[in-house]
C-alpha cells in the first residue's frame, strides 16, 4: 500500500519539479516579472516533495530491502549494488534533493528582483531534479 502510494506520488513529484524548473528557466530568459502563480508552482513542488519524503520514510523501515540489509549486515549490503541503491543511495540522495528544494525556495523568497528569483529556483530545483533522476530505482518502478 505505502510502496504503491510512494510509486504513484513519484509521478506527481517529478512532474511538478520539472514544471518549476521549466517555468523558471523560460521566465528567466524571457525577463518576465515574478507573479503569484510562479510562487505557487514552486510552493506546490516543495509541499509535494516533502510529502514524498514522508511516504518514503514510512516505507523505508518496512521495506524488504531494509530487512535484507539488516539480515546480511551493512558491509555486505554495501557490496551488493541493488541493496545499496534501495537502502542507502536512493534515500540519501532524495533527502539531499529535498533539502536543496527547501533551501532554493527559502532563498528565492529573499531575492528582490524577478530574474534573481527565477535563477535561484532554476539552479536549486534543477540540481535536485538531476539528483532524483539519477537515483530513482527505475527498474523496480516499472517492473
Ligand atoms: C523526491 C523524492 C523521492 C522520489 C521521486 C522517490 C521515488 C521512488 C520510486 C519511483 C520508487 C520505486 C517504487 C516502486 O518500486 O514501485 C521508490 C522506492 C523507494 N523509495 Fe523513494 N522516492 C523519493 C524519496 C524517498 C525517500 C526520502 C526515502 C526514504 C527515506 C525513500 C525510500 C524508498 C524505498 C525504501 C523504496 C523501495 C525500495 C524497495 O523496493 O525495497 N524514497 N522511490
């Protein structure tokens, strides 16, 4: 149930982060003003990714891969690429991505100029998106 929720919520998370990056990038290059809708898109991405974090955290300690890691021990788990991806790399990189989104959101609010706001969102959300895409367990997702 929780894994299914985490799996479906991932579509919404990826879509809204990608929307924020594209929206910020386009507005940055078009030198547009920063409107409430731009803030709402970035805020929505922040909220959706925080919810994904909570679902992921809840699933983590129930997941078969976590149980497997406990059984075989941390050393052996690190040598097995799939167990390492599911129990260490994916959770850690996703947490790092969500931290970047949180910092990016709070930094963009402190900027005065529209260009600086869009630039901050593009950089922080963009790096976060790359981290997420790099460490999603793609095979497990579409199996
Ligand atoms: C933006 C954040 C995240 C995204 C987009 C994301 C996405 C995904 C996707 C697509 C899967 C595969 C689901 C499937 O097999 O159907 C997955 C699995 C998983 N995720 Fe995440 N995730 C995120 C954050 C997290 C966090 C923060 C944690 C833990 C603290 C976490 C823990 C897990 C675990 C334990 C699995 C299942 C591994 C297994 O199959 O045993 N995820 N995630």
